[in-house]
C-alpha cells in the first residue's frame, strides 16, 4: 500500500529485561477522586496480590486528581507505610489527565491502570501485562464482553456498555470489544508516541487512545475478565455518555479529514510479516482485488447509465466512446485512492494519462465487440448490445487491473519516499541509534531501551513533610507535548528511596 510518508522501521519488539533489583517493570496507576473509603482496601489488596503473584518488581501509583476529602491523607499514609506505593497530587479533575500525566513521567517499561473499586478480578492482571513484557503486543485491555468473561451487573449498565461498543464499531470501525473497562496496560515506548495524539482528559481518554492505536496498526491484546459491578459507583452515566458521543464525533471527523498523523506511529514497534519481501507473494493483492472489484462494479453501472443516455443522441460507437471516457476518468481516480492507496495530488496527471491509455485498450475491446455484433446483425436489439458490452467490459476489467497494478500504480521501492529513520544494532553496543524524523513539531520516535536504561531515577524531594502539589492542567490544555514528561514531585516525606541500599 502506497502512502505519502513512511515512519521507517525500528528494531523488533523484545522481551523486557528484568532489570536491576528493585527496578519497577510494572507501574499500576490508580486514578482517584474522593475515594477516602475505598482507597486503602484497594491498595492493600492489590499490593498483596502483586507481592504474591507478580515475578517482577512493581510500583503502585495513586493519582489523586483534585480530591476534596481525606483521600490525599490516605494516599500519603499508604506511601509512608508501603515501599512500593507512590502518591501524586494533581489539582485538576479528569481520569484521562491523571493517566496521561503519570504515565508520561513514569520510568517503568510497562504502564497499567485499574479502577479503585477493583471490580475486575486481579487474576487477570498478569495475563494483561505478560504480552507487553514479552514484546508480543503494544497495548492490552480487559474485556467484559468477551465470550469467556464472567460479568455480574445490572441490565441498564449492560445495555449501555454494549450499545456504546456497537456505536464505536459502526462509526469508527473499532474492532476491540470493550473500550471502557477500567483495566488496561501499555508499553512505555508506545505511550511516549501515542499519548501526544490523545486530546481527551476525561472518560473518553481510553476510547480515543485505542482507536488511534488500532488505526495506526498497533497490536491490542484482549484479556477476558471476571467483573462485578460496583453499586456505589459515582460515575454519572448520562453525562459520561454525552461526552463520549462528542468524543466519537470529534475523532471520527479527525480520521475522515486525515488530520491525525497516523503515519508517524504506523508499525514502528516490531517486525510485521506483511512488510516482508516474500517471493511469489504479491503484497496487498487480496485487498486490492476486493477494492478493484467494488470500484469496477460501480464504474460498470455508471458506464451503462451513460451509454444508455448518450445512445439517445447518437450511434452506438459514439455513445460507447463518450461513456467509456467519462467512466474511465472516474474509475482511475477511484482506484488510485481506494484500491492502491495513493494519497495527495502528486502524480495524479500522470496516472490519469496512463489510465487513458488503458482506456484506449478497453475502447478497442468494446468497439471491436460492437463492430462484430453489427456485422453479424444489421439491427441488433438494445439488450443484445448491453450483453455484448458487459462481456467485453469483463475482459477489459481483468486487463485493466493487471495494467493498473503493474504499470500505473506499481508498488516499487523507488516510488516510496525515503525515510530518514535508521535503526542499527551491533554486538558491540546495546543501544539503538535513530535519526530525527523530518516531521515537526513532533519529537523523534523513541529508542528501544536497554536493561541499564531501566535504572530508577533518584528523587529530589522537598523538605521533610512538605507536600508539593503538582498542577497538570496547563500542560494538558496547551497540547505542547514536547514537554509532556513533566517532573512530578512525590509527596512522601523521605529524602531517599528506601529500596536502594
């Protein structure tokens, strides 16, 4: 498939190294707002589960976004009592804002989040992050709508959830099954490229992130979960549904207009077998055949309508030539965009000129068929003429596809823009080197980290027992993601990391 730009190729996905002792591989974020009652039981239960079942070092981060009750006090107490717990305070509400801010600043190679009510069974946590640790997938989500999921909730929430996912499938062509389950994970290197494209700061954050990731060709792993509805949930269903529908409209409009730079993150994380040059296996042939058949069928109907209209004012040869000329121009334009994926105006005139040559061959076939029919019958019926033209056009269609694929829109490396991304890996060095992409104002794609690069960054805390509050709203609203990795100040009242000797 031809596009106007290419993101280049980065090294293939790799199994994440275990790293040094105490280095967190997984950072589980719990976004909270006024959860003084449920926060402590949630953190204690999650911490006990990870200690008992998770084979890597981990961290639990409490992302308190503008709570007005005693949630900040509970967070600080948990941080002081449990080594693996961190607490951050944001002065603006929004689950998406909290996740994006904390994920952008985290040093863990795998980032996850879950709702504070722990509606999802924690036994699904290790299956959720395992494909990200192994390098198999880029994102992972828990699904309450998978066939093997076991879910207990009321009919109202069940209907709303399924209706929302049907809307996503119908409007945004989403293929993932559950957008809003509060149980997701992402690799940090993927998040660094993906998060700057996500605008929402509330509940639609999950959906927007997944839609962009899926359209960009990233791999999303789904895990069936056991889920029990929380009857005390504070989520306002009507307000959330309204905001989600607005988000669907905004993202759908951006995808339709092409304003999202999806090429920047298309397949940068790993070897895709569809990108390999394999002998005797044409690339994209099946998809191109389907697109060509659809365009060809519509073009044939258009041609027959034009022929019937022109036939009222002239002979069969003139009507055939005019109808074929008009439909050929439309057919070339449609196949250029839809079948062979050529975007932009570059080469459009040349493609139309080559398409007219193909049109001439089709004209010769159809005109010859009409001449043969007129020679056989002095006054053939109109239905007979149409039948002969359909047969001739079928033969011309096969020839047109072969000429389009091999001559007009060839998939040659020479026609692809040269990418400036260079990924190299030598035995003498464990670091990958990349050059800067020419797209501005975006930053270059992330380098594949090594085990040494997972070493934790020492904290620079404030004075003892001095709570530093972080304000994330300005960075979130300005969309200036060059500085997206904001420096969060921990609120733990110690001046050293207790995990380090």
